C-alpha cells in the first residue's frame, strides 16, 4: 500500500513536471506559428503596397501631365490668354465702323496782302486774240502758286472752254506784258480789292475788277453747296465765269428745269431748276446759254 501511494505521488510529480515543460513549449510553438503567419502577411502587404504606390505614381504622372494646346480650358485659368480660334468662337464680332468724314478744311480769313507770281509759263491755246495772263497767290496761305497756275491753264485750254468759240485764246506767262492777272486771295483781301471798286463780296464770292480776276480762296478750296461735282469742277466754273466777263460776257439765267446751267449764271446763288455745269460749251461745241440777267 505504501509502495502504491509512493508510486502515485511520483507519477503526479512527473505529470506536473511534464505539464510545466509542455506549457511553455506549446506557447513557443504558438508564438512561432503566429510570427511566421504575421511575417508572411506583412511581406505580402509590402509587396502589394509597393505595387500600389508605383501604380499611383504612374497614374499621377499620366493625369497631371500638361494638356496639349488643343485641350486648354480657359475657364480653369482665368489669367490665361485664349487662343485666336477660341476667341473667334466665343466673342461676338465687333460691328464694323463707318469711316468718319474728314474734318472740314480750314481756310485762313486773311493773309499778308501781298502776292507772289507763279513761276510758270505755258503755250498759247485757242485761236484769234491770244490774251496773256499771270497767276498770283497771296502770301500766308498754304497754296502753291505754280500748281494753281497749271490748273488754271488746263481749264482755259479745255476743248469745252472759251477757246471753243474760235476767236479767243489764252497763254500763261510769268513775266513781261499781261492782259490780265488772276489773283487767289483770302476772304478779307478779296473784300478789300473788290470793295475798292464798289463790289460787295462779304468774304464769300469772287469778282472781276479792271484787269484783275479776284478768286476767293474760300471758294477755291471749299467749292459751293450748290455745286455737287468735284472741287476741280467748281474751280473750272470760277475761272470760266470770271474770265467770261474779261472777254465780254454778262450774267445769264437758267434756260429751263433740268437743263445745264450756263457758266455765266451765278450758280452760287441757286440753280433755279438747272443742273450744275462748269463749261461754256457742251461736248458738241454748242454754247450753253440762258436768258440775259440785268
């Protein structure tokens, strides 16, 4: 009995000892398994995480690359200047501007009162009595005396001018004897010259005094509201009207509605139904006449 009790006590001690050893050993095995599984999971995560980071970087590079020129969205960049095609598509065209009329020409009211002779000469035009004439321009104005002289010579030599009568001719000279002088003067000077002969010009019109044809610079440069042609045409009317007086013609009236006004008509005072005209003769060589005016 005693021996059996002693054997049982030794058996319980050995069992306790084995249990004491087996417990820590099992715990170590468990920890080893857990550690191994954790390492495997960690390693897999690291591999997956590295791949995701790389993919994100590629996507970021792909999505943040600068867009091409055709893809610029100006709404995202307020400071960006839109391209020409974008502007043309979104900006309504501005209305076309009507060219503004040139400012009215300024004509000086007065000049120096002295005149310079045009240094120009021309050949005689016409037949019969050839009248020599000079051209003078008042000082202090922006008008070339030579240019004016050549323009006047062309007017007096025109086939529809006074030379068409067959017995009057003209020649521009710059020196020597002259039968008459054509002076281009400012309005105040015109008033002085014409007023000395008892003619009232009021700074507006021309006159013929003695051996002098006085042309108002205002009319030479601006023409007349009654004359709807070019300024060169009105200058021809001035010269032909005043030279007409020089060779013996007097004022005439309108011959009828719609007909050309005679060059000896005072067209600046109204056309009375006629049409403006600057030549004494028509293209067929017929004199354009009207009823005499006292």
